[in-house]
């Protein structure tokens, strides 16, 4: 059986993917993948997602240079969440210029942005 | 502003939650929470989810004893994914008796269950 058949995609043919830094263990981001994105990720060893807003494959780092080299691809017990364990180029996964998208901590009844901006997003995304 | 108002719940009033072992960094599981589950988690310091199948709050470990003590609650940049960083009681998060639900690794074109069963699920869930 093809490994893709064991992934339980949702009604839109998508599955959520967690990207985790394989070295630091940090949870970097969550995005979506379709079967094509998973297949390309497995073949190329570079993280590919499906951008719902743009309606097409999203080769992470294509624009920003912040590619994610795949160390492992894992699937959970229900088959409906995928985990990419990656090496994060530039140490920045988030579009805000931070290492991780999970930079807000609940503290004192408020979300506090506790992680530093490592690079100005305008410098990341300009051509 | 109440911190719960900054969480972008979906049309069903739910948000996906990643549970991560705060010590080992392992991604343990993904489940759902509603506002009530998040609020109770924040107040009690024990991970609470919302079980879609049972339609009610799921106090993780209630039955299995495998509670998750909260070390941190984080929110991602879009506000639509929550991260619980936890201390996992018994070192087992998955209903299969494994440390993590992400025990299947893509290897040689197949999902391989590479992590050991630490405890027989029948022993975990019998009363």
C-alpha cells in the first residue's frame, strides 16, 4: 500500500503538518499539505506545504530563503496529523522574522510576545 | 482584552492544540480545545481538551492517569493553533501506550512504527 493512502486527508484533501526543529526540538509552525505536497517533500527532502490562501504548493523558503531540510516525516496514531522534523535554514520559520510562530506566551492573563525578532520581515521578503 | 478573544477558534468554536513534552521536546499529540477547555487549562495547570467524539471536555489523564501538567501555553502568529508545553505523567501520551502519538516514521516508502509500546493499553484503560 502506498504510504499516502494511510494519511487521512480532510474533506479538502488536506492534512495539518507540524514543523519541528530537529535539533532544538522547538515547534516552529503549523501549515497544511495535500498529497502532492507530501509526495514532493518525501522525494526532495525539502518541506513543501499547500498554501490555502494562494491555492497552490508552497515550497517553504522559496521566497524567504528559509528552507526546511527534512530530517524525518512522522504520522500520528490517527493518521490525520503529519510531523516534519527539519533543519531550519536561517533559524527563522515565522513570517514575523522570529524563530518560531509560537512566540506568544500566556502570562498574567495576557499573550506576551516573548521571543525576539531575529530579522526584519521587510528584509526577508523584499526581492 | 481577554486572552481568549485573541484565539481564532474555527466555525465549531474549536482550536487545534499541540502538546509537547517540555523536557524532552517531543511532540506528543494533537487534539482540540474550546474556550472552556483553554480557560480550565490556564486556571488548573492541567491540560484540558475538548473531545469531539464525546462532545465534552476531556481532562487528559482522567481515566488513564496520564495527566499533563502545564509548563507553558503558547499561541502562534495567526492565533489559530495553541501549544501546550507539558510534563507528561507516566511518560505516555498516546492511547496506544507509546510516549508520543507520532510513533510512525516514513522510511523506505512505508510508515514504520519505530517507537516502543511502553504499557499495554488494556492495562492503561481498564478500571
